[in-house]
């Protein structure tokens, strides 16, 4: 992650000299996604907004839809559900005739989290793909609405996939508790803690924050230096003008 961050930031260093908005949009979007995966949500947000701006300049509605979805994810993670819903709905409008299943799934999950189950159900009906990530959302919905057999049906297969294993283990622990199967609940909770520890050990949240802060500091210093040069140039012009007079 740190190497990826370094190269993305280098790619953006001279972005003011580049007119390739498709390229800049992708770089900003990928950097924002990297920060999201590394739990640096507050720094991901401005890059996703910048990605949306670049895609809008070239009329790339698909690029805007994906970047807007990724922006909504970050607001969801920093516990701003209203902002997250706003951007998910905006992403839904921008996707046009192309159905982006993840938008439906994530909106369904968000509505489930905040207890708006009717709206969650309406989005889950739009999901046509059968993937572990989509099944995880369905399982979470059925667990929250106390349909435990259906929840288990969708959650169990998610244990076989690396990306959904931790979340499925977490939800299945809650399911076991709801059934008063405390032994299974304790075992699943222990398994979830081990998985969570392994995920946390792979993230480089603080080093990434420090690198981003350093990059911002360098940008500010460069801007200040350029401003100082501009002021010095203007002072020189004034001096020459006075001398001519």
C-alpha cells in the first residue's frame, strides 16, 4: 500500500500540466480506493470528489457513477449515513442503463444498518447477481429482520470467500446468539477476532496518513515558494517601472 500510495502521489505531482482528465480521474479514484481499503476514509473523500470532477469534464458518466459510489462508501464508513445515501442515489442516477449491482447492494446494506428495512428490501430485489458480497448483504438483511434461517442460508457460503469471511463470521455469531446457541456464538466470536486481527495487521493506516500529510506539506511549501517568486518578480517589475519613470 505504501508503494502504491507513493506512485499515485507522484503521478499527481504535475497534474496541473496534464489535460488527460480520463487518466487523472482514474489516478484520483484509485488513490481514493487505496485510502478506503486502508481505513484512511477522511483523506479518500477529496480524491473521490476530484475524480468525479475529472470524469465530468469529459462526460464519462460510468466513471462518475463508480467514483460517486466510492465516495458514498467513505461517508458510510465515517458514520454520515445521510451524505452516504445522497451520493449512492446520485451514483444510481449516473449509471444510466448500466446496472451497477454493487450500488444496489451497498444501498441495501446501508438502509439495513439504519433500520429502514422497506427501502433496504426494495434495493435487495434489484440485485440479480449471486456473488458472496451480494449474499452477505442479503444475509445481513434477513438477520436484522429476524428471519434467521434465510440469514444462515445466505451467510454460510460467504465463509468460503476471503473478502466476505470476516463479516460473515461476525453476523453468524450474532445469529447464534439470537438462537441462544452460546457455545457456537463464542466460537464464531473468537474466529472473528482472529480474522479481524489479521486484517488489521495488513493495513498501514498511520504510515499512509503520515505520507499524505507530508505530501500536502510539500505541496503547500511549493505553492508558498511559487508565491514568493511571483511577489519578487512583481517587486522587480515595480522597481524597473519606477526607474524608467
